[in-house]
């Protein structure tokens, strides 16, 4: 059915997240007075199955008078940390081609996301929190990229799927990277 903007005595609020459908189903996704809440969000180690979780600030008090003929301005934020790799070499006479790369270590892969809006002040944004984190477990994260010819200029890997996306956390001291290359 067609829906029209409400008159001045009524207001609408808007909020959004992306992607609209999460591929690894969390226990619950809801919008509350504290903003977006996701229970048991899980990151994938396989770069081809990862996606960038984004959420918007709330836009409140919209009605026919203040928004009737324009779009609603949603501002999105990234909820995950992005790990991107780059490379360079010093000796231009030696050729290296990176064919594989893996990040190894104990990482937190499941937690609850809380947008953390202060409902007492009706704030539109919050300092997002990752809570109830599961224990760190051994994981191998491998970005999906075409073979990279290393140059003397810093070069970011061309990602096929995306950079590695993880729940924000301190990288464990025992983490390491394995690089496979041809010479």
C-alpha cells in the first residue's frame, strides 16, 4: 500500500544495516532504543564468504514538514576491522610473485554487536561495542587475490572478494603470516 509522510503530530525514525541478509545467521537481529543489536555475529575465515557489516546512525523525528520531499540522509559506519596487505621490494633486479598468503593465530570470531546509543539523551549515534566475545580460537584467514608481482613501489594487493574482515580485537602476539612466493 502507498504510505504518506505523517503530519506534524507524528514522526518517523529510520535506521538501516547492510547487508540486508546475513549469510551466517546470528541468533537475533533487532533495532532497539539502543540501536542495532546483533546476537552471535560470526566472521568467516574464508574471504569469499566475508561481507562488510555496516550500520547507520538513526534519523529521528521525520515528518511531512521536515522531510516530505527529500530522501532520508542515512550515514553508515563499518562495524568490522579490515586487514589489507601491501608489499614492496628494495632490489628492482629480483622478481617476486606472491601466490598465497595466510594469517594464522587465535582470533575472536563470534560476539554480540551493540550500537550502544544512549537512549536517555536520544542520541543518534553511539560508540558501538562488541560484547560477549567467544574465546579466541585457532583460525587461518586467507585473502582472495590474484598473484601479485612485487614492485619497488608499495602496492596494495588487489582483492577479489575483500580485505580480511574481523571483529575488532587486539591481534594476538603469537599471530603470524605465511607468504608463498615464486622467484
